């Protein structure tokens, strides 16, 4: 069983870089409620403003998808050097971005194009040679009376989470795991309110349909059950962590689309964050937030394309790398390794570079290429 788990983890450990896609009915709100900008994360606006489901569902009319091209998403991920895609099949608002048979609260039934976004994306991603993964909110669902979260439409004392878990939650997971081809990972989120036994049950349920499908750490609160751990959003460790970890992060301040958020990080900033994680033996799951018509913001395209140029040149020092053997970081940059090969990422020009602590003879040292500069 342990060897089987190592085999299942190999693709994820080798990948090191993936694309997160936060796309849903929340994108159509553009972060505004009653004509006013609602501060905070777009996908949390319904909860923050306590918007009744009957009113929130009207945003589906503005989720036009007229410019959604799944191939463009897959091509961008590949050009950026990403190896897998995690798509929000259902976020906390309970709106499914695929053709769910158990709930009409989904993109196919409620949006005029009647397009199964998840299916189109899964087909395009796999065709591009990348791994397809789904995000699924397993505890919060503001459309369901028994799930956690919505206390403005549904009375807390009448909620029975078990009804939601055995009903909508498991039914939709089964749909995703049996009708959408090979799914490499289910990215769970916000397990607050779930018991450890319920989290274990949910992990086993996923493996029942696809044994090699990974389960993210956020399947339970203290991240002891998933196949790997997930740091807090945009959170980077100061040192190496035991086990396998990732950081989910944004290109600007937001996950879902907010046109007023222009605080874009530069490709150089993001590459340094990637390098920081590589030196800790961690994965980087970097997010895009598509527009209501399905377009990817041009800034996202330009940033990720530029990152991809660097990764293409330096891929040997990205994919399949492990954490630095050192217990500290050097001020001039970071280090990762593969077996007995060290990769040094220099953040500044060095006339002389000293690397103490080596216990064997250095056979050679060279630049991967001069074009590998950030």
C-alpha cells in the first residue's frame, strides 16, 4: 500500500508547478453587490454580504461563457510550464461548473450556453498532456440547507451535515470521478465542522472510484489525512517542512475575477516564489480568475507566458527537484537537488561563490544556460 501511494504521488512530486482556476458564478458578480464594490475575496461575497440564494443565483445570467475556450486554458498552462490543472468544479457557493444530475444549480442548467465547462476543460487539459484535477468544497455549500455556512437562508439548528455528506456531496463527487475520465487529484477545502471520521470517510470514498486519485490536505482541519499538505493561501514557509506540501497562490490579490484588482505580481516576483518553494521541496499552485465571458485576463496570460520562458530554459532545475540539503538559506539565492546534483538559483551576480559543507569532491559546475536569467 505504501509503495502504491509513492507511485500515485510521483507525478505530483515531479510536477512542482500547477494551475489553479477559480471560475464560477462568483466571477459574474465581479465583486459588486447592489452597485457597490464589496471588499474581500470575490468568491466569499455571498457569505460576507449574506446574499439570499434566490438573489445570488441571478448572477448566472451574466456568466455568458461566450469567449470560453478550454484549449486556450490548456495551452496557457502548458506554455507556463505547469503540469496539472485544478479547476473549481464546485466552490463554497454550491454552484457546480459541470452538468450535475443531482442538482440543477449548475452551469449547464442555468447559463444560456448550456456548456459543461468542466468537461470541455478536462478534455483539453488531458489532450495537452497535463493532469486534470478538481476542486470541491466538501463542507461549505451556501445553496444546500444541510451544509455548513449559510445561516441567513437556513436555520443552524435544523442542519444535518450527514444529509449533505451522503446526498449532494458524495453524489457530485461520484459524478466527477466516474463521468469525467481520469482525475488525478480532488482538492478539498474548508473542512470546518467536519469530524476526523467524516474526513477519513470522504478520502476513502474518493479512492473507491479512482484509487490513484490524490486527496488534498484540506480534507480535514489539521491536514493529517490527505496525501499531502497545503499551506495557507499565499503562505510561504521559512524552512523545510516534513512530508509533502504545496502553496496555493494568486497572481494579484484575488482568486475569482475582480476587474478593479490591478495589483499584479511581476514574473520575476513569482519566479522567485517558485524558486523559494523548489528549495523547500514544495509545489506551487498558481491561480487565474477568468472573466464572466470565459476570457483569461490578459495580464494573467502575459505573466504566465513570461514565467514559462524561464522554466523552459531551466526545466532541469524545476521538475523532479527535491529540497535543499542545507538547513538554512544563503543570502545570494536558493538551492534544490536531484540525488547528488545541486541546483543553485542566484538572485544576484556573483564574482565568487562559496558553498561550504560539501562532503564529497565536486566533479563539475556549470550554468544550465546564459538564457536562464530572471
